[in-house]
C-alpha cells in the first residue's frame, strides 16, 4: 500500500509535468539571433560571422529541446511506474486512478511534442552547419532561409505570451461630472479613515519571472585560471585553467534507465608550460560497469576533433588511465592529456568544435559537443 502523504506528492507529478512540458517557459538563450543585416553588402568575413551566429543559435536551441525531450521521457516513465503501483493498491479510489491515467496521456503528448521539435532542431543545426561551410554566394542565398526556419522553430517551441489588448476608449462611457465630484469626495473621506499599513503589508515585491531565475537559467560558464605563475628555475610561464563542461551524453537506449541523468559528462581544461599547451579532458562516467564497457584510456590512444567546417585533427594521449572512483563511488573518472602543436592550436583557437571521437580500449565512441566554443574559451584564458 502506498503511504498517503507520498502518494499525494507523487500524484501531482505526472499531471503537472505533462502540461508544463507542453507549454514550456522560454529560457534565456545566450546566443539568440533576432535579426539579420542586409547580406548583399557584407564582406566575406562578416558573412561568415553572421552564418556562425545563426549556427550557434541553432545549436543552443537544439540542446535546449534535447533536454526538454529527455525530461519529458523521464517524467513519462515516472508516471507509468506510479500508475502501476497505484493499480496494485486495492484501497485506492477509481477517480484517483482515472486522474493518473489522464496524467499519463498528458505526458505522452509532451514526449511526442518534444520529439517532433527535437527532430526539427536536428535538421536545422545540420542545415546551418552546411551554411557555415558554404561560399559567400551560397551564404547570401541560404542564410535568410535558415534564419527564418530558426525563428519559426523558436516560436513554435517557446511561444511568447500574447499581449492583453487595451480597452477601446471610444466604447467607454463618460461619467457625469457631478457624479465624479461626489465620488471624489467620498474617496477622500475613506482615505482619512484608513489606518496606515504595517511595513510588512506595504512592502512591494518584484514579480517572479522564471526566465530570469539563475537556478533555471544559469549564466554561461566562464573560464578561470587556477594557476598562473613562472617557474623560478627555467623561467617558463606555467598556467592551468579551470574545467568547462564540453558535453553530456547518454545513448538513446539507456535514457529511460538514467531518468534525466547523464551517463557521460566530459569536462575540458588546458595547461601551458612555456610554449607548449596541452588539452586536458576528464570523463565522468555514471556506470558501475564502466571499466568493462569502456575499458581504459591507454597511453598513445587517440581522439579525433571534428570542427564545424568539417576539418578534423587527431591528438594522442600522453598518459595511461585505468579509471578511478569518485568520493561517493557512483562515478568512474578517466583523465587524458593531449598536446597541441602550433597548427592544431591555431585550429582550436579559430574554429568551433562539432564532435569528438574517443578511442577507448574497448572501442571508439562518438560524442556530440554541446558547448561548441568551449575550447576557444579555454585557450583565450591563457592569453
């Protein structure tokens, strides 16, 4: 039998979540694009900049819709489990079961809506990536179409609230002047009779806006130097940056099991010693069988970075890592270090990242990058 206090708390979850996901509040998008300049008069460099802005906005929208879809799936699974438990409770009334079943319908509708929007967002991000790679003539032709598609999808996914129309002054009757004077006199008498309000009652509070809530929409992560010093013996500058989240990844078949959590969280940082800069990657894997599923990050193993222009570079790991448990024992952590030569450093500085292929000892895995400018931000930290 389900405890009543727990049942009441869980009962509201599937009913509210489906409606919330169907009518989601628009988040604060850092890279949102609201308009395009006249493209015909722009030089090639500015055309490239505009196409990249639209691509970055498309990726940000796609990532938001992916999180929305994952949340909808997790809520549906929770609601289904609750319904099974409720059916096994012989003391539960039929009206409550019916409400739960209606909640399941709402959650299914939310999942379908989120999946349709995510499919459109995937197509949009691919189309905008091809526009970034195109020549100037094709950018002028295709970019307005991509931008229009982006605006339409943004509106469909997060519609803005409709403005309340003001009343028509022509339809408002003009009151008699004598009646107005009498009413004004009465109001002055009432004002005198009123007692002054306490300070707590007179306080005015700002209206809560979810879009400005830093808990719901945290600002984009910056980059900080953890170490910035000069070696006394060699005279070389030594720097180390703080980690930035590069991506979160869970294979589609495993998402129902993770219930909104992520199997792989990849964080990136960098170190400098003199002129040598190395990329440091930390893989946080929430999987008890990670060592069997992934194996190790062997010394000399490679990763392939694919940029939005389709160009790839290959980096080699300079350390061996068998994986280590975190303090709570729920996560296996792997660390790799990858030196960058001058050409690779220039590429990382100048081009946004799209995907990463990691060669584990058990086989390779491909990951789609969510923060495409993370490596650029890291390198800028050390300049």
